[in-house]
């Protein structure tokens, strides 16, 4: 490895732009019915213009045509080893070797676009020539840091007429340098629901803010409990709060940060207009704008997995 900078490396890779990927490659076989049939069988394409002379002529053509998407198939090297192939020399293998040496050893194909200039007929002999069109700056991708390499293949027939073109792009990247997706946010801690407070959470699930009321003396209380602190009665019912209140006190929580919450986290004591006080969060307001005594109104927070919680926003 050299100590060349990223800019120097890129400049060197850019010298490959415009170079032929390799020598032009002449198809080993002319366009033929047997290969077309193999292709249409594999694709499940039953269009008769690819296999039936009469049907093809009925469409105004001179005879059967090759499926346009076979364009690249005619000159593919197949299983011939690179040393015996005309496509093994030239700029492209050298560019890949340079990228590999610099650590960009993994490859993924990202784009391919074909353009068809005319339909291919039985007997056409296709020649392909590849040119390296572009080597991109180093990009951070989800797979890793790498360079996109764009090539253009031109397909010509036996008369030198261009019959099609193909742009194709690969990404050469350094394995293990991908941006890890952020882990999903865990849900808020679940409340411990028991026989004394279940009614309150059942209320919030219906977006109703309930306050426990002593059946003996009418005193409202929160948090929920089994016995009235005033008259010690264990009989109770509920009243539904209007959801309006005022900020009794608040704090802005920066640390420690629990992944379930957004920070800064506004934690507040809110006095409901009915007369009880609850611990909650303030939303839709910047910490600097919160004042003690500020009028607030309930909002409903979907905390996931069926848990709905009351939070408060400026009224
Ligand atoms: Zn009571």
C-alpha cells in the first residue's frame, strides 16, 4: 500500500475513464433459433414472434426476431476461461485490480439500462465494445465505502451498425464499512398495572383521563390507591378530567438518556383543573418557553403495544 491520498487515488482512477474495458468481443454464434428457444423457455415468454416464422411475418416483420433483452447474451463469454477470451485485457480488469489493491474488494451490480436501436434477426453477428464511462468519488453507502464504476457497452452488427447500447454500473466497496442502520427505538418502560390502577390505564387507552374519587367523602386522589387518605373509605368511583391544567413544576432532563425517549425530555407536574396533580411530559414546546403556571391541555401519546399515555402541550 502506498500513502497516496484519497484525491490522488481518485485522480488515478479517473484516468481509466474513456478507456476501453477490453478488446471488442465478437459473438461466438450468430443470432440463432436454438438460443432464442432456450431463453424464451427459461423466461416463460410465449410470444410467437420469437419462434414462429409465420406469426412473425404476420406482424410485418421479415421473420422471427430475438427477444430484445437477449442483447447481451449473444456475446457473453460463457464458460470460456478469461485467458482464452478477448474480454480479459484492457482497462476494466486493470481498474478492478487497482480498486482491489486499495481495499475495494467487494462488488455489487447496481444499475443496468439497455437501449434497443433495432430488432435482431436470425443470422446477425453481434460485436460488443465496452468503455469505462465514469469512476465516482468515494461514496458512503449502506454496504460500505466505495466507488461506482459505470461502463457503456455498444452492440454492433456484421455491418458495423449500432443495434443497441447498455449502461451498467457496479459498486466496488470495502467490506465492513457500511453504515449500520440505527437500532429501532425500544418502547417506553411499561407501567406496573395492578388492581388499584388498572382503571386509570383502561381510561387512557380510550383517551379518557380519569381521576379516582372517594365514594365516602368525595375527595379526588391521584395516583390511584385502595383507600381514601382523608376518610379511609375503600369505596370509590371516578370522574373524567377535562384534560386542562397548569404546570406546577418541571425539569428538563438531558442525562442519563434512555433510548425510549426523545431528549431534551420535559418532565412536569401538572395540576388538573379538577384538583389532582400528575407526573407527565410536556410536548410541542421548547424547554425555554415553559413557565410555571402555564396553561396546558392533554395530548395522547401512543407508547406502542396498546399503551396510551397522557402528555401535555401549551393550551
Ligand atoms: Zn374519603
